[in-house]
C-alpha cells in the first residue's frame, strides 16, 4: 500500500494548495516565492513578467539541445475561485489528506496539473534525460476571471514571442471514466446585454410601447434557441455540450416599484458559440430579434470572443502525433472534444500556436468549483507518469 502522506510529490502539491491565491484581490507574492523555490530545486532559471501590475507571470525554462527549434509550453494558472468555507467538510486551504484523498480548493482546477509538470520535469532531469526542444513552464494569474490580464495580455508581448512556442499544453477536465479527454478547441464566449426601453407609467394601465412585451419577445427567442441545442444533445449521444451553442439567461434588471411600469428592462445572456456557428450570421440574427421586439431595442457586448480555429488532431500536426503515441504507449484511451467553457488555451491558439487542454486526471469525480473539491492522491501521481512520457515525446517531435 502506497504511503501518500509521505510522498514528496503529494507534499509538494499540498504546500502549493495551502497558498491562498483565491479571488477576489489576490496577492500573488507568496505563490511566486514558492514557484521560484521550485525552479531553484529543479536547477531551472525562472523569470517573472508583470505586463499588468500585480499580475505576475512566472516562466521556468528547461533549455533544449536545439534551442532554436520552436519550444513547448506547459501552462497552468495559479488562481482559484472563491469558497463558501462553512459548506466544506475540511478547511479548503488546509489541503488535508483523508483516506488518500486530498481536499482543497484548486486541487482539480488546476494546481495539481502545475505540480505534475514540475514533478515530471524533476524525474526526467534526475534520470539524465535531455530534450531536443526547450520546455517552458508558465504559471499565470487570473484565468478564473477571464485571463485577459494574465496570459491574454502576455501572448501579445515580445516576451512571449521570444519564447518561440510551437506547441502548448494547458488544463482540461477531470474524467470520471478510465479515459483522458484532449480538448483541441473551445467555444467562443459572448456575454450580451439586451436593453428594452418603453413608456413608463402607472402599473394599472395597458400602455403602448411596453418594455415588458419587448423583453418577453427577446427572452422567448433566446430560450427557443436554447431548446434547439438541448434537442441536438438529446438526439445524438455522440455530441457533448462543447459541440452545441449554449444559451443561458443570467441576469434581469429594471424597475423601481411594483406599481410603476419601468422605462427600461435589461436581460443578460451567457452564450457559448459552437465552432460550427457563423458569427456574422449569428449576430445578424440577434439584430433582427431586437428589431422585431419593438421600438429602440438594442444590445451591447460585455465580452465578445473572436472565432479561434481548433488545433488540428491529425497526421499534419507532428505534436499531436507524438502526444497521441505517448498516451497510446501508456495504454490509456483518449477522446478529443471541444472544451465546454473557456481556458487560457484560446489565447495561445489565437496566436497561431497549436494547443491541447489535457488534465491527466481520470477515474475521479469532476468537482471543479464545487464545495469539497478533492482528488485521490493516486490519480494525481498517475498524472506525473503521464507527463513523464508526454513531455519528451512532444519535445523531441
């Protein structure tokens, strides 16, 4: 029986999880100091960049034998989402090991993956392995609030260009089955607000130009679209949520008193556009709905991601071929899907760099952002061996 309580890799993960890089208003200093110590222990140079003040990005670099070749980027984010501490069985930043299961905020999303990178590199270096390509480990802030001031800002700098990244790995999702999932693309996020103005007056009247009638029309149109996506999923078991456009009404605002018809109502929608959607046609459809809803109905974007092509997963992509061969050699099944949410991979792909989102965590219950987020230590340790095989494969591709 494995003694995970005394496993150095598990202890290292626990130390990382105890650093409270939790939103909002994160101070990353302690985390950066910890990662600098990790780099020193690995005998790797570490550089910290602050494109945005107080949003540090740390890059560890393991130089390859042919450093002019495009490099490999192993990306992870340092930040974690907030917690409702009273709803946790164990304190979320204690990283307690109970019956060989680690309970902590961020243990799945995604501090475990960051430590798997580190521990895999440690094993490879200790075994005297040398790699053809340079490998960079990036630890970035603010992914959980969109990443625009984290990796999103960094990829636009000369610092990133100088890394000469040819292929990147980032987070995926924990798999409850015995297979891994590689995410080669993401739906595009559109956060949209529709504004329905109208004639204000006494709540007892049936005034014309009513904002409530306009709002009903808009909501009906978006909810009909939502039903279409649900039907697609229900009718085809091969599809997953990443293959369809998701539509959710997330906020309703307006009104000042129950007997006063408001002069304006607004509705906010979270849309995740499938890779198959024509973005121009989709926005034109929204414009038409607003026109049909009534006088002066408008919309505005709070976030509008551009279309980013998915990473090719065929023989034309040498990095995919190498990655897949390494996973096959471990006798681990793998499926390719479109990521249902948003990760930092989209910023890398937008620069023309192929990227896969893979968390090598399987046969475990997905629990990211949940109370009692947890991960069996055995699942974490298996993932180290996965990267021990994958990193040389892609770095020597």
